C-alpha cells in the first residue's frame, strides 16, 4: 500500500489522478465485477471505507490549494 500521509507533497496532477482513480474504484465497489488490483496500482490494498476517507482528504487538499 502506498503512503498517503502527506498529500501536500503531491503535485496537483498527481492529486487529480488519485482523485479520479479513487472515484473509479468506488464505482467498481458498487458493481458486481470488482477487479482485484495489481500490487503496482496506487490503490492496491485499500477497501471501500479507506478509499472514501482518502478521497475526502484529497478533496480537502485540492480545496486548500485554491
């Protein structure tokens, strides 16, 4: 699992990519065909609750940046 403890160190592009990946992953949790992510994927090892919590933190960081 990747380290997301310091989101302020992420570039704007990386944060937007992370936000999009989390949103896509949350949609896949609701579908019947949930894909298992490879270990190299940025969201590997995160469950639905962890994705939602991380998404909130990403939104807050993006909002703080303006």
